[in-house]
């Protein structure tokens, strides 16, 4: 059975921007442990399985930017498309206090199967979309949970993550978001550089301008919040890119 590991939206839109959503879905295809990872439905609804609200923001933002979008169709717990193939967290066995039973004994053969079924097709499609024009700019949309178990609450409404290898758009974007009054994380709650991740692979290695935006997921848990944040981000991204001269 052939599985489509991604979906695209607006592939004929002309913008330089390409909007990506690596963690758009919490679906577990039937070919993986019968469609279950052995954890509760409530856990599959949490941030450990996907980036809550990110898909809606991605679709709305891509429309506003007149840009194409690509979104994953499988849970990050099946295999994480925002990790390199040799990353030890590619298939998580424990995440934010939850053991993932179906992943506990995953070996090389199953890892390779999941790479071929999900991870590699997603990246092949992303690479093709990014190559549609020579001046593509990547915008990766993610979301973060307001609080990890046993940790302090996270105060940021939105965050911009970036690599030390290329902050050309990220630093002006942070300044612009803060000027608008949004509580904005600067490489928080995570550091933005990870060898082999999607931005590294399709942005840094190709020399493409790029930004990675994280929105706190309680702010985008419903369509209204997703539409609101897309409407906030689109003009700011447009202005920052124009001012950059890139």
C-alpha cells in the first residue's frame, strides 16, 4: 500500500515564500503497529504527537502570502521529519513523561521502513517545492506547549528559532514582533540549530533565507486563533523580507 507522507496546498502560487509544517498531523497510519502507538488518545492529542494548531496557521499564512505550503500527514511519534536520519530522537521512545510502547523496541529494519514510507518522501517533496524558483524563502511553522510536565510555565506568545549560521531574517523578525508588543522568544524555548533538521537540510545547505516560527499552542488551538496569528504574521514577514534586501 502506498502512503502519502505529505499534503501540499497552493503549489501554483507565485510567492518566493514556501511555508512548511513538519509536525502538522497526529495520525498513525495503519501500516505502523496497526494504526496505534499504544498510548492514550489524550496523549496523542498533546504536543508530543504533533504541533497543535500549526497546520491551520500554515494553511492560512500560505494563503495570505500567496505561497505554497507543504504539511506532513503522520505523527512525529511515528518518525520525526524535523530530525536528521541519524538523530537519536528520530523515533522517540519517551517524550515529556509518556512512554511510547510501539517505539520501545524499534530496530534498524523498522526504522528504515518508516524512513522510506514517511520521512524520505516528505523531504523529497519539500526539496522539489523549494527548488521551484531560485530565490525561495523558507518559513517553517511550529507550535510549543505552554508548560512541559514539571517545568516552569513558558511566557512567550511566539518565538523565532534560528541557526547561528543564518540569522538574516530571524533577528529582524524578532525585533519587529517585539515592536508590535508580542512577547517573543529569541531561540527560546529551544535553540534553533540542529544538524540535519528541515531548515538545516533545505535552508542552510542551499543558502536559502529562512525563518522558523513557534506559536504557543494554547493561542492557536482553534480556527479563530490560527486565522488571527496568520493575519498577524503575514504582513510582518512581508515587511521584514522586503527590508532585508535578500
